[in-house]
């Protein structure tokens, strides 16, 4: 007889976007099944035996020439209950908003461990063909987007770290401004012109953030963005992971010089942005993002992934000051009622970015996002 093994995923689509899947012949075809194949894959053994004319195996004649080796056990940093809940909630909200796709990432600040990475739509590895090919991986790793105003938190951290301003520093910021280099910056709504840095974040003023950020040189900004983890893949090395899009300062035109302050003119993945906010929540130190906890062989030996060193991005004081300002965005901002969680202090920033039309212009579609830290006093 011919043995035909199959692989079953008892949790269905829970973390299917991360686990990946195998083909009918057992070959790994996606996700961690493929990238962690060296850990997961077993090795076939071989045995021979004698049989009689009737085809029946003769007892005692079996000789094992090559022992089979079981595959190792791969343990993730993902909390399966949280992953399930994130996927369910994300799917409900994405459908309610008639969204083409959705992403939710939960990253543990003190460890850099991913506790949930939800994508909508998400593949069920037990029934791969039911999901269109473009949704069989993880957009959280593979689909960079312009972060929009969630970038203002990072810009504020740079400004405070360099001593250019603090939460109470003021600037005269109209709702529309043309800068000396010809760049035009506009806010999404009118507001009082006299704003503090805290007020710039609450009002999400593009003009105000541009005026505060002018004191940073292009090289300083590029260095900070690199330390925040932008423009480079995470330590996870997920299949199809994007490094995002971040140009060298020499390539910035006059408009990009200002747009970068408020999250246009660059693209990042959701996991990269989560990693940047992790740095703010971790007293200014960015830890490598982790998805794999360890691999345990059938003999019991345990190996863990090699990780890069943590990176000091901004001072602890600057990180705490920005976290405090983001808490003010929740308590004083227009989305306060939706972002307030009774019993918790929440620090968060919203972002709205126009989507590229693919021809160098913007389309009429948008990517909306929220990035935040909870609880704000000890994220």
C-alpha cells in the first residue's frame, strides 16, 4: 500500500497568516512552515523485510537501515487566545468599514515579542484554496504603507531628544502654509494657530509639526528613522517581508523634506511601526522584534533565534515625554471617547494616509491607522 500523509491545523485560520501551509506532498509552501523548515521537517527512515509468496511480511525479518527522525517543535511568541480575539475583532470591524484589508499587531514592549499578528482576510491552512493568493501571507509584514500622522510621535521624540522643544513649547501654525523652499503644507482641519507641541499632536497639525521639526537636519532625521527600525526588515525575517520605503536625504525633494515629518514620502509595515512605538514605550530603547520563541528537537535540545542587539533611539526622558503627550491625545483629542478604556491610561496617535494610485499621484482611497501604548505609565 502507499501511505499518503496529511497535515492538520486544529486551530483553523488562527495564525494561519503566520503558520503558512504545506502542499499535498508535504512540501512547505508558505509562512513559518517554509522559513522554519529546518526546525520542523523530520527525516524519513528506511526498513526492509522479507515476505512470502502471498505478500505477507515474514515475522522477525524486518531490518531498519535508517532510523526515522521526528521533526522538531517550533514555539512562537504568539498568544493563541489573543490571536484568535484579534482576528475576530479585526474581521468584524473591517467588514463594518467595507475595508479591503485590515491588520492588527500586538507587541510586548518589555520583550519585543509579538503576541498577536492578525490579518484580514486570513488563510485557513486546512483549506488554502478558499483564500485568494494575495491574502495567503501576512500584510502586517509584507505590505508597507505611508504611516501618516502616527509618524508625528516619532518626529516629536526626535525633537525632544535633540532639545529643540518640549511639550509646552509654542509655535504659530496656520492651517495652510507655504514654506520658503516652495513646499506647501496643509492641515486637515482649521484650528487655533498658537499651538504647543502637545497641541500639535492633539490637533494633528502637519504645519505645526513641520515648523517644530525644521531644526533637525536631514542627516539627523534619517539617523533617527533608521534607529526606529524604518527602511529595514525586522529581525523576524518573515517570508516576503518588506523593508519599507525610505529614501536617503540626497533624494528628498523640497516637498518630501516636510512631508516626512507627518508620515508621507516614506512607507513602513505595521510591524515596523509597532516596533518604533515599542521603543517609545521602552524608555527609548528598541528591542528586536521576535516571532519565534524556540525550537526543541526530538532529543530535547533547545535552540533560540540569533537576535541583533537592542538600539538606543532616544533618551528615556524624551520617550516618557512623548508618551505623556500621546496620553493627552486620548484625553483631549476628538477620538477620546473611542480610545478611552476605563481603568487604564492610554497613549495613542491616529494616522490617515492617502493611498498611492501607482502612477506617482495619490488615489481617493485611504489607509487609516492607530498606534499606541497601554497602560501609558508602564506600557
